[in-house]
């Protein structure tokens, strides 16, 4: 994993230049960036605009900048050279709705009421009592917009449960869950409470175009802005435009062509938004977050669910790395050195705390906030976590139901919380060597921390299910 000092742009490896020259160049670059940072942080500097671009079910190994040698993702690969790329970025859960709720609230799922993926008509939803960063930004004077998938309530576009505008978005175009009947010509989008009917085109570009229309025609230009773009791609039912499958015509399997084209399709949508920021001269004062809600769907050998974990163990719904480790990149001109790479572990819930940090909004003090500011990690420095990284998925495989990570150590629990696996992630990132029997002292230390975090989460969560273990455990609900 790359750490400071980093590669000089245009130099393929440290071996090409003497050690002293390599480090001298990085020291000069760092000094220049520190100077720019100081200048851009002077009193009176305008608050940063914010874009959060979230994709759905994309694997850690699905982009060229994360090692994929087949899938074409030119816009995101370029983006990776313009800011920082995290090699150990995590979603807050191995499934979508809980992961999304954590991004907005900074709180691990179940604390905020979203303990499972949410079917249409289900009672589960992101509670209005939760504090989201769009709400806080709106109170601070930001104009706010959400376009794309929502999936944080069962009663979508209904007075029965909170909607995007109840959670801080002045303007929204969304679906409850998937684009229907597929990504092609979807007919289930709602714009500010009004059904839009059938749209012509493909979901991700349509969503991106609406976000750009808001930037150009709707937003209050006297205010800083928040734009959330949450694509449906590459979640099922996958449908990709022919133009985005042209690079894969040599592949006989139609399912693979469709999946790979779907990644290229969402990459194209990302490019639409980035080009709009440039055209509107918004790049320099806009921080852009890019990540996925969880790992790839399916077993990877049939249909159109062909996402790559990049060699990680497990897939979507799993608490092994393949279900929760995702792409994570941030661009913030003059604040983050272009081409940076970091192995500092960060998680989706950190987006909440990071946004509050860079906009000088205090963290809420009346509730547990699990996420922390990523700002130190932008310089590849470690972040301090009062609450360890924690995952729990009510429909995970029985032997990887929940997990906790502290430093380099990761504990994985079964559904009964009585059998554990222990891994040293930095060196064993594929989770091939269970050290539970070889490191009994470390195992007990991690178990103690695990149950402490678990108890705190369950004490805050909703009483939705009384499990077969005689206490409140959402995890015990039948699938």
C-alpha cells in the first residue's frame, strides 16, 4: 500500500530516480500544497460546495484505477489522479439501505432505524428524528439537491414516512429502490413529489443530467450547494446502452458485456457531472466524494451480476471484505494532493463528519456519531475513532453476520455471536488465515470491544424484533 511520500506525477516508480531526488520532489510539492491550503483557508473564503456521488453494488475491483484491466472507466480513472484514492474504504453495511443511512447520519445502521434493506411498503425507514448532513447544511445556508436512488423508506412519496425533503433536500428526483422496469426508459422517478412518468434514456445519465440541470437552472447561485447523485447502476435489473458495451464486443457472454457496460455507463454519468462543474467554474471550490454502497451482487458467474471484488473474500451482504470494502475517492483542489493514495481505513459514515468538519458545523452532542472526519486521512494520516469500525447485516451469511475492526485487526462473528474469526487485514487482505485459535489474547480483547459496541448500538436502535436469543437482536429475523 502506498503511503507518504507519494509518487511524483509522471514518474512511474521510485526506482527511476535517486531516493533523495524522489523525496525532495515530494517535500517541495507538499510545501506548495501547505502554502495553498493556508491561502485558501483565509478568513472570508467562501464555503466549499459539496458533491456526493454514490453508486450501487459496485465491487472494489470494478474500476481501472482499482486494478480492473478490462472495464473502461475513463472519467473515474482520471478522477483518481486528481485527488486521493483510498485502498481501504468501507461501506457501513454489506447491503444498501443501511449503508446509505450511515452516509447521511454518520451513525452505524440500526442506531438510526435502518437495520435492513427496505422493501416497498415496509415500516423500516430513516427516522425524522435523525440529524442528516443535508439538514445541517441547509440550516447553514446551503442549497441542497438529491438525484437518483433513495431507498431510505418503505412508503416512498407518501406522508406515512419522511421523504428526501424531510431529511434536508430542497430539490429531489428519486425512486424508492431500483429503476423500473430497468435502467432503460425508467418510469418510476418522482420529482419533488410528482411522478415523472416514463423517461427516455438510461438511469445513471438521466440522473446526472437532472443534477446538472439543477446546477444550471434551479439552484440559488448566491448560496453554496450540496448535490447528492446516487446512481442505480450497476444494481439489477441491469440494462446498458449499446454505446457503452462497444468496448466489450469481443466478450461472448452477454451478461458480462451488460455488466461491464453498466460500469462504463455510470462512469459516463460521473463524467457528465464533472464536466458541468468545470463549465460552471465550480471545480476549485467543490469537494467531490465518490464511493459505493456495498460490494458486488451475485456469485459472479451467471447473469448480469458480474462485479469484481478484486480478490477480496465474500460479496454483497457479507461482512468479509468483499461485501464491505469499496472504491472511495475524494477530490478537493488545493486541499488534497492530486494522485494521492492512502491505506488509512475510512468508512461511509465518515462522510457525515467530514462534511461537518470542513463547513465548521459542530457534531451533534445528543447522540452517538460513529463516523469521524477524514480530513487527517487526506494527508494519509491516521484518524482517531472513539467507536471502532463495526458492521452488521441481518441477511448476511450465518458465519459472517457482524464484524469489528480496530487498527489492523478484524473480528468476524456468526449470527449467534458465539463463534468468531480473527484476521490481520493489512497483510491478510483476502482473509485466508483465521488467527482466532493462534491469538487467544487478541481474540478476547477484540470480543470485549465487539460486545461493548454491539450493546451500545442495540440500546439506541428500534425495538423491531425480539430474537430467539431472548434479547433485542434484529439479526435474528428470518430471511
